[in-house]
C-alpha cells in the first residue's frame, strides 16, 4: 500500500500545472471544477498550501453572475474538443459556460478543520465567492427547491441513462462539423456515443449564441432536468457553507433559507414507481426511472433516512466492485461506458461520507475497502469495470489518486469531512 501512496502523490505532481491540476494529460488538459476540489484534498494529505492554491485558482475564473465554470482554459491545447472558441465564455478567464457539482464548500470546510488557524484567511476570502456561486444555482437552476442542469456536463455524469429520454426529444440542428479528440485517447466503447456528442454541442450552441444569457437558456433550452447530483451536493454544501460563516462570526440567514428549500425540494426527485431518487425532466414532468450512484448521495445530503438502503444493498451485492454508476438491473447498463455503469472512486467517497453520518458505519467502511481494492486492482484509472475492476477511461487520473490519498488508502491520515449540521 505505501507504494500506491507514492504513486498517487507522483500522479498529482505529474498533473500539476502550477496552481492547478489537469485530470490527466492528453484527454483532459485543462482545469475542471470538481476535479480540482478533489485534487485539493489529495494535496492536503502532504501539502496544505498547495491545496488552498488549487481552490483559489478555480475561483479565479468565477463569472460576474457568480457562476464558477466547469472548465478553465488556462492554456490553449488543441488536443481537447470543445475548446474555448466553441464555448465563447464571458468570464474573466477563457472558460466553459456551465458549472459543475458544488462540492467546494464542503471540502473547504474540511481543509479549514485541518488547517486551523492558518486557513482562516483563505476561508474569509472564499466565503463571499461561495455565497455568490450558491446564489447563482438558486437564481438560475432552481425549480421548487430542486436543482436543475442545462447541460449533462454540468452534473459531471455526462452520458448517464438519465438523459436518454430528454435527448430523444432533441433534434441537434445547425451544429458545425466537428472532430472528437477523446476517442484518440480512450477506447470508443468507453466513451459517450456520437449521438450524445451531437446533443452536447447543440446545447452549447444555444448557450453561446445567447452569450450565456441564463434567462434565455432557462426558457428556450429543450434540456432542463432536476438532478440528484446537483441537488444533494448543493444541499450538503450549503450546510457546510453556513458552518463556515458561523465560524467566521458571520451567520447568514439566506443560507438557512436555501437549506430549507433544498431539503423540501429534494422530494421532487423521489420516484415512488421505483422507490428511489432519480432525475426529473422539468419539460415533461417525468422521472428518468434510473437508479444511479447519484441516487445514493441522499445520505451525503442528509435526506431520505433509510429509503435507499434496500437498493444500496441489492446493487452492491450484484457486483464485485461498487458502486456502479448505473443499476446493473437497468436495461441501459453498460459496465465500461463512462457513466452508464462503471465505478467512480470519488463518488464512492461521497456516498461513504453520507453512509457514515447516517449511522451506517459498517457499510461506509466496506465501501472504502472495496474502493481501495478496485484501485489496487485497476490502478489510478478514471473509472473501473464493476465486474472485475479492470481500468477504463483515462489513466493516472488526478481525482482517483486524490481519493486514494485522502480516503481510500489504509495509511490515510483521516482527511474526512466534518459531519454536516
């Protein structure tokens, strides 16, 4: 195991571009939002100043409206598509026009707990930026307390079967010819289909042509889906943001109202037909009918009680390595295709945090050990086949290395999140 610790630190160092990390060379040559937050926690295991720098570089790209982009294009690299010319972002740095799961406040709180009192100056500078970002979600992604996305990439779960029905209703007209770069780095059957990419780019086109006018996107886009990833991570993040405000002596009633709204709004994601949380298409009013790894973030958000335990135990019992990104019992399950089945180590970490806080410590520890085993089996891959742990996607991946260092390794110093309250 110590050798894996050394290898994980070496991956972070190799993917370090000076103040920010790339997820992996070639396939993802820029700074990604939630990837960087996980990276910060990996750095925190051995270099706290570098951890803070990762977060602060991410927030250097925050837009005037509060949005923190999902990609910051610090240096143009033609090996990636779609680049800054396709996005036409309007922020202070070249960037995409959408965001990603808001896990930052939660892990900033964890960094602060580990770095008192030196971390206070970092927290004081970041809290107003976090408040602006969370407010942006409520202003432009909120639907009766549930949080929507305007693009699948915003959730981080790019090609989950949750999007199959919304995508079937989209005719991607008027997109320019394009050449994908991802399949030159990764096997085609491990990546989204061209069918999906056509629709991804059509949604980017809607945003770019409006200069990312959120009111226009909200009314005109055919894709508006309330999502467990966003709703649950924002609910948890607001609780942690409130704790940070209180620690700084700055209680914030606005955040308290957000927490109340999100806790109630999360019920819109409960699908009684399958007895699970899943996505809700706002345009049609229909649930996706998909039990995903995001469905099991309910504990991380502190909602739902033991509602998901039956599905959790069933799914974990159906595979050698969990938690698969799509229920193996679902007809669209594909164990090696990106978010349609593979295991993602960092999602397991979030799920385990929730399980432990909900009183299911044995399950949380079993998931940690299972995640350690899949990394020991498949290396520091982007994701893994749940059947045998074989690696898939990119290799030498930052957030997998960070997850190992901060949580999965048996030698970790215990970098965990404070209990949400």
